[in-house]
C-alpha cells in the first residue's frame, strides 16, 4: 500500500521551559494525512508539549516543524471540556467561527452539522450544567470540528470519564475519523485505548521526551475487537515497548 503523504513533521525538536525543565530532546516524528496517531508515554514525557507545539502554542528551543503546505486550521480538544458555562451548546460550538467574524446566521448550518456529527442534534439550547461529562466532551469535540480543521489534536480527552462513556466515545471517534477522513493526533496514558484507536502508536521515553519506538496497527476495529486475541496480543506488544521506553 502506498504511504500517505506527510502532513506535518517535527525535526530534531528540543523544548526547554523557562524554569529549566527540558520537556523534549531530539524529537523526530512525522504525521501523515488520514492517520490516527496516538502518543503514548509516562506522565511528564512531553506528550502534551508536542500537541501544543504543533498547534503553534509555544516556541521551539531547537529544531523545526515542517508543514507540507500552509498550516491551515487546527482543532484542539483538551482533557477538560473548558466550556463557557453562560453559553448554550450552540454558543460554545459557534465560538471559533464568531472569533473569525462569521455572522451567527451564516455559521448556523456548520454548527448544526457539527452537533449532529457528535450526537448532539437537538441540544443546541442546553447549557453545560445540564449535560453529563460525556456530553460536555462531545460539545468540546464539536467546537474543534466546526472550523473544519486540517488536523485534530486531542489531549487525553476521555481520561476523566467513566469506562462505559469512554468506550462509547472511542467508538464514536473511530466512526467519525473513518467517515470524515480526518488526521488525528491523540495523547493517552492508556495502552488499551491507544491500541483500540490508532493506526500507529508513537511510544515516548521518559523526560526529556523523544520517540522511543513506533507500532503500526492494521486491524479493523469495532466493539468486538476489544475481546479478540489480536487486541490482547497488540496490547502486550505495546506494553512491552512502553516498559522499554520507561527503562
């Protein structure tokens, strides 16, 4: 199978914060169009820093970030939904378009489409306090999608949710990724989540972070995959890689 073209590449990236902490050292990674790539590694290894640098939310200490063409729009979903409590679901999702100066009436079809994509059709007038944790995260995802980003960055978005909700949102994310042909970079601490979601896992070493190894995953995923022998075997492989990186 022909390899998809590179969308963004980090070359020899170092990141040292003002307090002297070196988060990344000599990081090299390439994200290709249409991939769902997970960054997996111990706490503090720089996974979130990688997302922030890709999003342009910080400066490199050394190295370069190369885009195949113009960077384009980037969607960012944080671990916390970070919704405006005084705004409705519609208002929260409309925010990125409002910042661009798009009139509400013009934006309405895109907001409605984003709500439908994440299973929130009919909830436009609800407020965050009226929603479950899983539904608030769906609002956060829809807010990232409404700008039609070239790449979607997700920083442990399901970590605080109960297991049933997390499984459901994993399945919803896979369905949307497959149907919309997104490029997704997903940060997680969970071996099991990374194996279930990803086309490729980049295992990161302890701080200062770098890519220690990568695991390619080809198996088609559906809920039955979670109980399959192939899933168990791939989880064992990734767990072993993670243990090596931490050692």
